[in-house]
C-alpha cells in the first residue's frame, strides 16, 4: 500500500511576525502508524523540498515518542527534506491521501489549486482521504460535480473554536475550521477540547486535534485493510 502525505509550504503566522508550518506530531504519529504496517509513504508540498515546521510543535511540551523517533530517523528526515511538488503527483499511484495540520495549511493548501484538484479527485474516484486538526480547513473550496461544497452533508470534525481560542489565534487565522465546515453544510461534531476524536464518513476521515492524528491513521488503515 502507498499513502501520500501532503504538507504545507507556508511559514508566516498571519501578521504576528511569528513562524508556523506543519505540526510535528500530526506528521510523526500517522507516519509511524502507516510505516509500521508496511505502508509506503510519499511526502508532498506545494513548493516541494523541506516544508516549514511549526517551531512550537518542536518544543519539549509537545514531544511524544513518535516525534522523538521521527527527529532521530535519518530515512524520515531525508523524505521530509525532499518532498515532491504537489503539482507532480499522480493520484492513481496512491491508495490514500493524508493531510497533517498545523496552522500553515489554512494559508496555502486551502487555496492551492493542486490541493483542491487532488481532494476533488479523491472524492470523484472514491479514494480514501484523511485530514487532522487544521487540515480539514483545506476542504473549504473543493466542490462536488454539481458545484456544491464537497463537505456538504458529510460528517466531519476539525480543530474547534474553543481550541483556537485557547491558543489565542482566533483573530489571527484567516478563518475558523469549525465555523467554515458548518457554513459549507457539513455535520460537524467534536469531543472535549484536546481529547482524541475522529469521524469516518465513507472514505473521508477527519480528526479534531494533534491528539487525534494517530487515531485518524488507525481508522484509515482499518478501511484500507
């Protein structure tokens, strides 16, 4: 089996002067959930090359066994340093697509034409798609064939308004994931803030927060098997 993981190339946290990017746990935990089951992983990003890591996610408070393993893993680090350009990806070569979060995707992957096309192609070919934390934000613009939002009528979750408020970025992010999903007609649900929670609707799997990233991967593996 082969899974494509799509990472952000965006590193500016709005107008704050602080850096953002992908959230380390949301890459590392699913990466090993897949790798340890013999799945081949390919990493891609809009710009290719080394994607920006959200520096906060690399702080000691947010380290896990998976993040420490990833940081020390030469093969994983080589993959990360050389992500493929998203425009070069042929979806037919993959069994599933996974989007880690971090705040970065809200600025670039949400609006990226190749990401939008990839997600629409996943839907149209019944390909398994997983997204966690802020990554469900990239479902903002993909459409069904009839022009309606792809998430309309779908059961989903994603980073909650309460969680965004807790990290004091409600007024920094371009939109709130929870609000956007509901505005696009999705049936949004959530657990308590910071608790693991994932929702499966057909071939769409979404997770609420960093703690949910391994759970999303496990639910994807169950569907793949």
